[in-house]
């Protein structure tokens, strides 16, 4: 998964340690409300137990600058997502927005997601920017949900449905991920099957169905 500025790549053992380091920094204050004292192994185990998946955000120069994650909710096709950009100097460079768009592309276009949701603090300007740019629908306010810098902050819960994502992708010309099977191959396969059926009797299909 590759965009104009970053790509999403699988996590290595060292990457989970990077995420643990970020969880103790200011980046965690934005993503979860307060620094978290976690080890890389603890994050890996928690992800395995909850079904959460992680991908690293990597610049085209090879610098690993953040991570995105997603996990299943109660019903098939519903996911919750999160993200972190580890270096404060990169928070306003658009990397987080593009990383989340790439993740949404993966969930809707490859994993057949129906609904994607996120919960974020009202103190998190960078994630709120992603909500606005990605067309998320705000569904509610969770009062005093996060605690940071000695005070409580409300949280916003928001979601994006499948048809909303594709409408946004067309309107904003986001560019969907390349199909796994090229369109020409799909069309050729359909023509091949059509030609084959044209030369076989209906009894062939009945026999196949009743086998």
C-alpha cells in the first residue's frame, strides 16, 4: 500500500518496540490521552489476543515514522481503527492523513469492510483533521473520556460506511488501491466462460448442478 508520501508495511519485532517508545511520548497523549508504559512484547500480545493488526507508516525514504492499526468489532465487516505518528515535527506534514486514507482503502477495497469507526479526543487536532478530510460522520460525544495534562477531555466517536468511502474516493479523486486481479484479466475470464457456455447445451449445466 503506497501513497504519494508514505507506504504501509508490516511490523517487525523492532517496530513493536518503536510503538512502545511512542506510547511513552507526547504522541500517546494525542492518540490515547496519556503516555502508556508498555513494552513491545506487551503490545504484540495484546494485539494477538484482541485480533488487532498493525502496519508501519514508512516514508519513501525508508524512515519508519508511525503506525496504523485496526481490529474487528462485534459484527462481521465492522472495524475500529487508530494511528500514531511518532515524531512531533511530522504531525502537520500530511503523513497521518495519507496513512489513514491508505488504511481505509485497504479495509474497504480489500477486506470488504462495511463500517469503520474511530474514537478520538477533542484535544487531538491532528486526528480531528483526519476525520474532517476523510468524511467521517460524527455519531456522538463521550464525556470526560480522555485524561491529559491534568484535565479530562471529551471524545468523539465517528464512523464511515462503505458507500460513503467510495463516494468520497470518487469526489476527492483519492485513487483506490490497485486491484489484485487486473480488470483486463477479469474481462478476459468472463469472455472465456461465456464462449465456453455458448458451445455447451443446457443439460451440461443441469448435470453440473445435480452432481
